[in-house]
C-alpha cells in the first residue's frame, strides 16, 4: 500500500518540476517576442540589436546541441559553419548576387557539404581524437578564409546591402529582421524536437549511450551519425547567413575555435540534451558577457567562476536546475 502511494507522489513531483522548467522556457520565449515592443516604447535601439545577436547565436547553439547533447559528438569546430554561411552571403554579395533566394540556400548547402566531409572523416574516431579532428578542420578553413585577399582576408569583408527577398521581406527593417531570426529559432527548436523524438533521433541517442550495442542489434550507426552532423551543420550555416546580414560584415573571427568554445558553453550552461537549454544558455551567457563588460575590463574573471559553479553543481545546466535535476 505504501509503495502504491509513494509512486504517484514521486510522479507528481517529477511532473511539477517538468512543468516548472517548461514554464520558464515559455516565459523566456514570450519575453523575447516582446523585445521589439519594449525597444519601440523606450527608444532603446541597442537592446534590439543585442537580442537579435542573442537569437542568432542561440540558433547555432541549438544546432550544436543536436549533435553534442543528443548525439554525444563534441565538436570543437562548430563555429566553422557560422563562418561558411556568413561568407556564402558575403562572397555572393561581393560578386553582385544580392538575392536571398540564392544566398541563403547556398549558405545552407555549403555548410551541409562541409559537415558531410568533416563528419565522414571525423566520425570514424571517438573521444579526444574526434574533438581534435573537428578542431583541425575548423582551423584549416579558418586559414583558408584568411588567405582570400579578394574577400578581405584577415580584415574581413563589409556587406553593403542585406539579402533581398523581392519585397516579401525587408531585412533593413530591424524589427522585421528580429522576428525573422525569432521565427528561424523557433523552427530550429521544433525541428530538433521532431528529430530527437523520431526513430532516427532515438537511434542517435542510443548511439550516444552505447554505440556497440546499437550496432549489435542491427543499426548502421555510421549512417545515422553523419546525417545528424549534416543537419546540424546546415542549421548553423543558416545562422551564419543571418549573422552576416545582422552585422553587415564577415571576418575569419566568426569561425575561430574560440567562437566554437562559446557555443559549447551556451549549450552546457543551458543544459546538454534539453530542448530549450541552448536558448536559455545563449540568453544568460550573452547578457552576462555584455553586462560584465560594462562593469569591468576583465569580465572573464567573473564569468569564468560563474560558469564553473554551474558546471560543478548543476550538471543538467540551468534548465536541469529548474527541473530539479542537479546531477
């Protein structure tokens, strides 16, 4: 009798934690949706610019979470897709092709192709070897871009006109562009949710837990993992196209390994393998970075210990902490 009474109480507590974490995620999304309204009322245009960047990098974090959080593939070169997507837009604009109907598909396709090549070679290894190979590929493409003197080289390339969509969308309107980024972020989260709850996603998660067992029961894991890698790369490449339009500028710094480190921190901070964790992590990380940079010349001295405490005491990240999962 006591056992039968205890089980519902435990389930009710778990449901309450789940509902609480979801409520926080919904509140964050609602707050982001109202940012343009707030900036219009207050006249604080900088806030709209800041949160547009937050949304774009959150898309990159969501894509990284797909392979790292759900697939266990820790890529230290994920920012390369940001750079490839951004340079696809910048190079085409430089050559006189300003249509977003051309630029953005090229950005996604180029990032997906690069992800296919990197995945086909790196996914034959695991652990630290996998991490080092992804880092090596990222550094290789980084130095290739530095050598493109026609497109600015190390100094970067200014994009004088944002992508044109034939009057359908005016990306020069900051509010329109913000809501476009917001819509892409929500679509990315929805896509990841559909993937991880599909048969394909369950195989990816099973491979993270025990790849040999998945192979033993008949799943060709080497086919699934590169496909997941390509999806994540394509989504991050789209984020790169948005980032290029947002900044009106691209440079090799977009794909440096330190940017990949920032994306990893966002995912871990928000919660590995959680649906809204990367979004929450991106918001918290970038707002902390911006706020601390206004208070001190050495924001990392404060930001570092904060991230360390989260990593030690909240293994599920911020979302896991909100759900009551500390380890």
